[in-house]
C-alpha cells in the first residue's frame, strides 16, 4: 500500500488568519463609519428644521432636541407633553394643542418609533406664528388686488374714451393709459423680483466695489433728480473693502433707496449717499432733507405694498423697501431707518465684511 503524506505549512497560518479577520471586520467597520456619518447628517438636517423636533429613547430620556424645539418648550408647560409621550410609547400616535402662559399656541404631535417602548418622535409647531403668516398673506393678496384693480379700472375707462371721445379727450386718455401701463409694469417687475428673492435662488456673489455700484445708480437717476432740482452727492471712504455680493441686486438696493429719496425729499434739496467701514462692517447711508416719515409709519416701512397715506399721491408700488430689506438680509446685513419729521430721513445699512464668496470652489 502506497503511503500518503500530507504536509501543512504552518508558517502561512498567521497570514490566513489575518485575511480572515480583515474579511470579517472590514465590512463591519465600513458599515459603522457609514452609519455614523448618516446619523451626523440626519442630526444636522433636524437641527436646522423650523419645526421643533425631540427624540425620546425607550427609557423616556431626550436623546435629541433641535433649536426650534428648545425655544418652543420654554414657552409651554412641559408636563402636559408627558401623557402624549407615554401613549405614543405604547404605539398610539397622539396630537394635542398646548397653550403657553404668554398666550402661545403650540401643536404637539407624538409619533411612536417602531413597536412598543421603541422610542418616540415629538414634533412641535407654533400655530400662532402660522396663523400670523396666513393673516399676513391674506392682507398681502387683498392689497395687491387693490393695487392691480386701480390702474386696470383706469385703463378700461381710458379705452372707452378712445372709442367715443373727441380728439383732445383721446389724447389725454392715451397719456393716462401709458402712465397706468407703466405702473402695472413696475408692479409686475417688482413682484417677480420679490418672488425670486423669496425663493432664495443661488446668487452670483463676487467681490464687489460698492462705491462704483452707487455711482452707477446715481448716474442712472440724475435726470430724475434734475426734474426736481435736487443734488445727488456720494461720499466714499478710500480703500473700501470689496465684500462678496450679487452686484445686480445691490445696484437695485441703491436705485430703490436713492429713487425714494428723490421722490419723497424736498424739491431743490440734496440726497447724500455715504459709504464707510470699520474692521468688521461696511456702512451705507442714503439720506435726504425732506419732510420725514410719520412715527406711526416707521414700523411698516419694509412691509410689502405699504404706502403712507401722506405720500399716496406720489407714484410707487410699495415694494421697493421690501425688496431692499430682503437683499440686505440675505447678504447677512441689517437695514434701519431714522427720520426726523420736517427735517430729514436716512436709511442705514450695516453689512458684515466676512461674508463668503459662494462662487469660489
């Protein structure tokens, strides 16, 4: 009988074991890293939500609370949430409305996560804020309808005059109709711009020489200022920083503010545009020496379609300052108005210099 001898090379055993360990451990390590990254991303998204989000574990402890939830929980008695959480922990979805001591109205929803005792997701929503937003939207639509109806009604009347009036009446009707069409065009253009700003579409933000932008706006409005015998002056500090901005939008800021100063300032007066900066902030001021703004009107200046009763005879859409505020705030800045009735009005913009250039890689 032939003898078979099997020889095992034990020197290769550590290498084989190492390969086996890698094959077993590597997938688990990759899954762990991927899962940890996904959890971090999820927490980051939840932290930025405008809704309040609270995650409660099986033991009844909060494992996550975003900023919106923290703010809302400070307004209400948190003991009122406990029964909702307990019921949701047993698999029953719960919804309730909780009233705060200051009159706040908060809707609380408790959702079970999985089966019984698997944790609870609590969502908090400020209903009062939603109701205010809806009321503001209804007011906006009502005002916009009125702003559209007025020139349309006028146009209808002028077209009727064109059909049946004499030559003088027809000529006058054409002049008024053109004015109404221009008003509708400006209103529609501003509404489209406001809609684009609200949608927060990507900006073409690049380092921008704001003093040059201000000069362009002044040159564009010189003829309008001349008709009212007004002087337009620019004072720009030397070596101004060039923050990353959407140049077209900031030209619109200067156009709107200077246009307002010309229209509402005193005929024969002066509009002053100044730019200066310190270590962290660039400050822009547009001032006129007109009759000023009534104190009761100041809080509403940046509201869409708001027009002070004292100035309704002056052409405008009531959207210019609302557009300015959105552009300024979306670039991280702030705008305010100071007015001395009978003496002057000035708008001040404070713009941080550390804004990112979003077009850079």
